[in-house]
């Protein structure tokens, strides 16, 4: 484990969100390419929409993580006192 626990947590979260995005993107690709034999998904459009919603959720989390917590941005930013 590195000495920078914060950086490790941010990097692990980043990798997790990217992996989950890939997982659900692959699910959509499979549904688009192999519509025959997907018996447990009778409404393929609804299933694709659900997968895309999950992708959007993790993409939003990844963007937020990068915007506010990736080093060089929030990490180096000094906190200022409001009305102090």
C-alpha cells in the first residue's frame, strides 16, 4: 500500500467505475448483436435502456470523481474560510 491513501482510494474508485461502464457496455453490445437466444429479456429495448441508464450513472460518477477529487485539482486546492 502506498503512503498516499487518498490517491489509492481515488484511483481504485476510478478503475471500478470504468470497469462497471465496460461491463454494461458489453451487455448492450451483446444484446445488439445477438438478439436471438436472449430468452430472459423479452423486451430487448427496455433492457438496453436499463443498461444505458446504468452506464450513464457510472459515467456521471466517474466524471464527478475526476472533476472534484483527482490530484492537481481538489487535492492541491486550498480551502478558504467563508465569512471568516
